[in-house]
C-alpha cells in the first residue's frame, strides 16, 4: 500500500470538461492523472462559439467548418434563415477535438492513462482510491489496478459512475436522449446542403419535445435528433430527417447515442474530496443542447476548486465551482429551460417560435448572446420590442 501511486488530483473522463480540468491543474503545478476510456465519442453537433476559442485558446486549425447562418424549419416546412452578420460559429469534430485537448493536458504535465473506472473506495483518513481496468479493452482484461488521489474530479459523462458511487440518490437528472449519424457530405453543387449553414428542424415528427439538427463538418455532416420521451424511435426520426434534407443517399460513417442532461445538479461535490464537471454535473444548456463551452468552463472551475482544496484542505473550496458557474450562467440556463418547456411543447407553438425567429431583433440578440456567452443588456428598446412581439404570439395576435 505504501508504494501505491498517489496524485494530487485524478480526473476521470477525458472529454472537454475532464481534459480542460487536467490541463488547468497541470499548469498550476499539481500532479494529475487523466483517466479516459478512449475511443468513446459523444453524439454532438460540434458547435463552438468565438468566446470558447478566446477563453480556452483554441486554434482555428481545429475547425472543420465555419457556420455563417442557421436555418429554422417549422412543422409547416417554413424556413427562416438567421444570418450571423460579421462573425461565424466554429465547428469541430469530436474525434479530433477531444484528443487534441487531452494531448494539450499531457504537454502541460498531466499523465494520460487509458482505462475504465471500476470503483472508488475510501482509505483511512478519507483519501480516495480509484480502481480501474487498464487499457482500451477495459474490464475485459479482468484485473483492475488502482491509484490514490487527494482529490477526485468526475467528468465521466451523464451516466457518471463517479456520481453514482459517490453521490448516490442525491438528485435525479433530467435527460434528453440524443442520437446522431455522421454521414458524408454531398460533393459538388446542387441540392439544398450548405456547408456554411446549420439546419434545425422544429417538427413533432422529428422530435416531439426537442429538435433535429443537420450540422456541417466539412467533408461530413452530423444528422441527429434528441428527445426525452421514452419509446420514441430516434433512429427512425433520423432516417426521416435525412430524407427531408436530401441526405438519405449519403454514406453513413458512424452512429452514436447518449443521454444529455439539461439541468445542472444542485450539488457537484460530496463534502469530502470529490467534485463533478461537464455532463456529470449537468451543464448542458436547455433548449439548445449546447455543451462543449459549458463543459470546459465547468472543467476549469472544478480544477480551480480542486487546486484550492489541495492547498488549504478546506472542503468548502469544492463548493465554489458550482456557485461560480451558476452566478455566471444560471440565469441563461433558467431562461432556456422555460423556452424549451413552453415553445417545444406542441407543433402549434413550434410554428410560432420559428416565426418569431424572422424578427431582426430576435436574430441579433440571439447571436450576440450565443457568440459572447452572456445575456445582452445594451439594447433595452430591442428587448422591449421582443417582449411585445412575444406576448402577441402567445395571445395568437400574430399569424405564424
């Protein structure tokens, strides 16, 4: 036992949250192990806003596409284009983006290890012992290995085993089940595909409570659907979406599915030496399903909290990650949650929602808020106009 490898922090999960946490801790001089299953790719549209690239120093060379507009498609097949004036949204491929983040963490001094978490136990004094199956084969290899950690960060996804073992029964997460197919992009002119435009389908036949998406990735496209309704066939809906977009004859490169949480957990720490980040903490934006930016922010905040805990031994340091996150983004999550629950509840409301997206004020403020990751406060007149129009739509005074 005395020879057991010990780290200041062990991070379980090497997605954007975990890789960011490991990178930040390594830069702070902490000994950190990043344990990742390797090869697991989450279904994701891959959109990253300019604010993410600025905050986390992401090079443009990682972008596979630059999106200049979004097209909203209503239940009645109305199409509303929302151009991004003077900017763009970057697109990344997760099978390239995530490994780059992990390698950056390694370059900063973090140890990378491929393995699958088995369990977390506590030693005398409360130190965490992390048991894992080494290698890409995971538990198929049989014998587990273990390391010690003064602090543990669980960034192992919506079905976080760290959370299940260390925070059991604390909170029932709200999920949207997501599924997408990566398909080859059409070659040459013709058809309706635009490599600089994201298409979002607000149609009950595609998703009864969320949306379907078509996001360009350069030489490939992510075509996907999300829903929280059990029994709804995501594969059939994706097939229907590909047909509607003229992508039914393209080659399918891979298929991926996973639950996506749409509500931050009320608590991210266990009151001892554990903290959650990313999907494990529930930081995916409602309505939009955007997760990469918020995952990386939570990873950075978790790293700062873990560093403070290691420096002081004070458990209260672990609570700062969630409180700081919610102070910065809680209002946005609350508003987006209301938007999703109301506007996505029926095709009648979805029709009006898409109609509202034609409004120049809605478009400008939506893009400003998304691109810069903050609510826009500088346009009170525009906000008032949107409020009046929103009420008019709610009362049925405006034709969709």
